[in-house]
C-alpha cells in the first residue's frame, strides 16, 4: 500500500468516527436517560460522581463519551516554568532545563487529562464494530497536548530561560492519544487499525504502581520507557494491532505500516506480547523492534538560517524486551518490572532531512544518524506497593531505576552535570509516594511527591541533578 493510500485510510477512519460521533451526539441531546445506566445516577451531580463509568456511562446508540480532568498545584526544588503545549505541562522528572525552586500550576499530575469517544456496535454473531478517538489536553489552557511544539517554543533559548519541554508522540493531533477502528469477537479476539497505543505502553500502564502518573512516575512522565528508548514510538499512527484471550492466557501483536509521511515516529515498528493470570498473579512480556525511530530536540542557540520551527533529530534502530508482574495479597498489591533495550545506528540517514510528527522541518544537517556506532544499552527496573487503607484511601510507594552503558567513543572525563558526554555510563533513580483519597467514585483528591536524581552520562549538560516535586491535586473522571 502506498504512503498516500495509507494516509487516506487514516483520514477516512478519523472522518468516519467524527461523523458517527456527531450523529450520535445530535440524537443524544434529546434522548432519555440511557437504558444501560443506573435509573437514579443522573438525578443529581452527587449521584453521578458516586458511580463508576460501568454503572453510569454517557452512552447513546453505541457511542460513549468519556474523559478525565486533572488539575493541581505543586512545588519543585529544581523545576522549569509551566508550558501549556507540553503534555505533562511541568518538568516533574529532573530534566536538562530544570533549575531553581518554584511554585507551579501542576495539571496532569496523577494522570493525563483526556477527552474521548468510543464506539461498540453489535454486528451479529458475537461480532462488534469498535472504535476510539481520544486526545490529551491541558486543563488550564484547554490546548491539545503538543510536546514537539514545546520544543520549538524554546528554540534558541539558553537552558536557564527555557520552560518545560520535551519530545512526545502527542503532537497536537485531534487523536493524539488514539484514533482507530476495528472488529472484536470473544472467540477470535480484537483487531484494530489506526493510531494505537503500543503493546508496551499498555503493559507499562498496567504494571506501573503509580499508574503512569506524570508527577510521581518516570514511566508516566516519559514515553521513552514504553518506546524502548524513544517516546515517539510509544504510539503508532498507522498500525494493525491484534489481541486474543484464551482462558487465562493472552497474546498480542502490532505491525506499523508507513513511516514519517503518515505521522509515525519511526519507519516501522513491530511488537509481540504474551501474558497470563494465575489467580492473584499477573505476568506480561513484550518484545519490540523499531526502524529509524526519531528523538527530537531543540537548540539553545539557533544555527544561522534556521527558523523557530526547525528542530533537530537523532535517529536509531531500537530493539528491546520488557517483563512485568503484579500480585495481590488482601489489601496489598505488589508491582515489579524489568526492561532492556538497545539503540543502534538507523537503517536510513536522511541526508535531505524530513518532516517530523507535528509538521516540524528537520533540515539537512540537522539529522544525527551516527550517535550509536557503539550501541547504547539500557537496563530499567521498577517496583512498588499499593495498600488499600480503606475502600476510599490508597497509599502507594514506588522505586524506579535505569542505568546505561558507556557508549562514548572517547574517554569520559568530569563528574555529575559536568561529565564530558551524555554517552558516558550513567543512571537515573526516582522514589515516590502517593496518598489518593476518593470521596466519590469518580473523584480523586491526592497528594504525592517524587524525588528524582541523575548521575554520570545521564546528567551531562544538566543545570541541576535532583528535583523534588510535592504536588496536590483533584481528578474527576466521566
């Protein structure tokens, strides 16, 4: 299938979902309370907020509107100013540009704010037509998450003057989370096509003790863990995804077709998954390979002739594997995970440049294709424990650690943030704690903190090597 044909398929998929959504919402405006909802769940706001999404969905004609709004406020010992384009909004995890203590608006701390519309339409014989369109946004500005834009906004600024920024697969798309159509059957599984979460992102979301929180988990703040080294490949824009459950076992596969021209962060991505539940124990493993994965960056001083929207890119071929487990003992849940990935030089060098997700131009000379002549290898481990104090209160503690090899062609000199190269051996660790109180089933009041540190090569070029981010917030789901 040619690149233009693939793009047309995706566009038709999005148009179809939006058209169906508009029709459903038009009917829903004058419709009675959905039959699937509890009879009294819409009698008051209190009743509604004290139900679950399963008990009281906003559903009509097979369409369900859902969403999450997460707002908060916090303090960072070494932070960067709030950025409404950046997906997490704040640099909760220690980052290159973070410096100096500050109080900050802290949205999306417990989880990303999203709005979505999903479809489940019976076709007969046990088959369902399924679909989902979802986007992440900043609840203060209501702007779509567009992390590459946050990089461009800071182009040409010294680190000490930069606001929070970073790369991501969320680049201002109306479906920056997901946008797919598919078929589902209890016996034959679920097959979808379009913009989908990778299998590794699904596993990370399920087995992170902090549930991929932006403020309290490196796995949530950075999609590079789910992307085996590059955050842009934690989602694929034109991919086939398949899942099948057989008794207590499950399996899955993902194959991306198309490349940069179709809004992907790589020129091909392939994953396989197998997992199982054995009573209170759940296990899942994923293997992954991506070709020409993109990691975008900006400039502290723009080269002559470059514009604000000209970013730089480092390309790599990424291979890796992930294994995760969780176990429930009464009121306690224990989580653990291990990930290994290796980055090597890409299959293609793009001497003429290319256009990245979000429409940013990577000019000739702005592509780094030889960063991993000596392969970069990363080991990641995490563990945590969640304790249900009551039916309404959970406390969670978690620890995260990653370590990279020395893949520098030159001998490393210096220490800490003054080490000679980011390719030198280094590590990152994070320790976090969270109290989550649910006065109503759809409402979370939370307070948490993450202490994060970088060492060696991972601290190279940073302004500071540690951040502590106590944060409080309110999350509402609908």
